[in-house]
C-alpha cells in the first residue's frame, strides 16, 4: 500500500469512533461534540453513588484505562484521553430484600472527555449528557462546567473518587 | 517436555489462583474454600445497590466474563466458572453535593463461585465473605445459602440483576 493509502486507512480508523455501527454519525453533545464511547460498559469501576430526591437515582462511574491509571497514581490533572462515563438509573425497592435499593429504569449516561487543548475554555473537559442515547439540549450542557468548576475545581473538576 | 512434565506445569497454573503474590496460600472461606479472585476489580459492572440501616452501605457487584456472558444471554442456571464479587462500602454524605451519598470505608468483599459438582449441596454455589481480605467465621458462612435459597432460588440463587 502506498503511503497515501496507509494514511487514508489510518484516518478511517481514527474517525471510526464518531460513527455508530449502522454507519450513521453518532449523536454528539451540543457545545462539546462529545459522543458515547464504544465499549464503555466494559470499563473498570470507579465508584457507585446514590442521588436522593428529586433524582432518586443509583449511579455508577466507569473509567477508561487512562482514567483508571490516573486515579491509581493519584496525580492531577487527569491526562488527555481520560474518559469517564456515569450511568444512572432510577432506584427502586428490591422486591427480594427489604433493606435494599436496586437499579430500575436507566435515566442518563453522562460523559466527560479530557482534551486540554480542545476544551481549554472548560478546564480541559468536554461534557455530554445523553438520554436514550441522544444528547440533551444546549441549555443543560451549559450547566455542566459551571457546577464542576464551583464545587470540585481542586480535583481537576471531577466529583467522583476511586472507591477503595 | 514429557507428558508428565506438561501435566505438572498445567497443575501449577490451575493452582496458582490459590496463592497470593507473596506465595502464601490465599485466605479461603470456611465450608466452601472460596478465595478472593485475582483481578476482580477490573471485572465488568453487573449493578450497584444501596443497603439502608443497619448496614448503610453502597455496594457494587462485578462479574467475570462467564458471569457477564450468562447475564447477557439471560439463560439460567449460570454455568460453572461463573464468579460474582460484591464490593461494599459504608455510604457517606458527599462533601461536595448535598443530595449524594458516596462510598466511604470499604466493609466487605463477598464472592459467589459456581461449581455445580463441588457445591452441589448449596445450589452449585460456593460463598465467601471477607473483611480486610480475611474470611469471616463459619457461622456467618452458614447463613449465605439459606438466605439466597429462601429469596432468589428461581434466579439460580443470585440476587443481583444486570443493570440495563
């Protein structure tokens, strides 16, 4: 294969993450252009959480290998290429165990992508909030960074700590 | 290598999971001889849960590939080789977000191993409950199967469903 062909093939591979299996472009968040990463459901656990009313959710954050490696070393900021995905479900009473809340219907999938150049204006992070695989509107996405900046700027804008 | 040598080498590999990195035998649960599996923290998410008082815990179940494959197909019983690990932490108030509970100190790691012959008397499951890496006593282990049998026998004795 000539060099030009190899570069073209490489470009296809790089761009593949932007397309769904059906060849359509993946739905991307407004402002940031963040998409739901392939294979995230196989990523390693960072931590679970519970949200009281009004959300009433159980949540779990998963991280790609770059994220997990950064958590393990404890060094901040997270490097470019870090991706965190938060899955959320309405919590429901376990029918088998009185004292337990378990996941009900899935609600949102939320994504943070670190790219210090592309997202320099928002602490190096791009945000995506998805319901049924589709990004929510621009107004909701405008709230992401403001809240992360106000509350957890000192932890490189990341709420979730690696569970021991 | 002669056949005898190959068999011997294979036996070493099979037994390796019973030893910790320092060469000491891994702590095994009473009754069942279940140990904490290597690398479980990298396993795929099955689901989170919350336990109200008196436990006040956040929990997350992870599964090995055999477990996840079985969950995805939805066929019961789980095949031999299935391993489920439940991590648990005291839940604490998030210092950064009023409405959130997040993991505090780790409490127990609980393991279920499917071996339909070895554990035929307990539905094919062996159980292990560990605190700080050490198994709890035999009396506590006697309670595992009775509860699983009473409440979730129809789901092959497994409480946790795969979160959507």
